[in-house]
């Protein structure tokens, strides 16, 4: 199992000694600049992660459709095609 967890998709780099707080604050800033609506929907899915796999997929599908009708989706898709970083505005 340890070898599996060392794959990049399963773990992140550890900061140098004494840098954990600074790294955490920087990471929090990056998250805060992201799409707050999408973050909220992801959090909602995690909070509701119980029951069958089919039930969770249905919830994810519903929230995905909801997300497509939000301005964040339009900005994210437009930025992707324009090859630029998205600019999300805080509510």
C-alpha cells in the first residue's frame, strides 16, 4: 500500500520543516480565489456521501447540471477556450 500512496495523484509534497503554516496559508489563498459555488457544491457532495453508489452519482449529476447554469461555469469554459486563467468574482 505505501507504494500506491506515493503516486502523485494520491499525495502532495511535504513542505520543508518550519514551512507548513506558510504553505497552508498559500494553499488556502489559492482555494479562496477559485469558484466558490463549485467549492460549495463539492462540499455538499462530501457531506452527503452516504448510501448507494447510484444515489451519489444521481446527486453529482444534479449538482453538475446546477453548476452549468451558474456564471462560474461560463467563465471557466470561456477562459479555457481563450487559453487564460479564469477570473472568479466573490459574492
